[in-house]
């Protein structure tokens, strides 16, 4: 299963949660986060949310995990 999400703190805060909370929630559901850079090479694993990062985060579950 794959989710591609752009997590932006300002948008999350308007919805009542932080970007970190959303990231941790998705990881808590068994997904692993990856940054799509440097494309087209391998995905870069990411273990924690960085509020300064502004791009998509790819979450994979059941794919080489």
C-alpha cells in the first residue's frame, strides 16, 4: 500500500493537529516514510517529520518493509 502526502504544518494546524502528529499517526499504522529525492534514484528513508521540509512524503506499507 502506498500513500503520497504533502504535510505542511500550517495546513495541519488549521485542521487541529501538527505535521508531526500526522506523520507519527501514519507511521503508527505500519507505514514507513520516504523522501522522493534524489529522484530517479532510490527513495531516501525518513524516520521523523521535519517541519522545514516542503515536498511529498511517500509512505509505504508491505513493500520491502
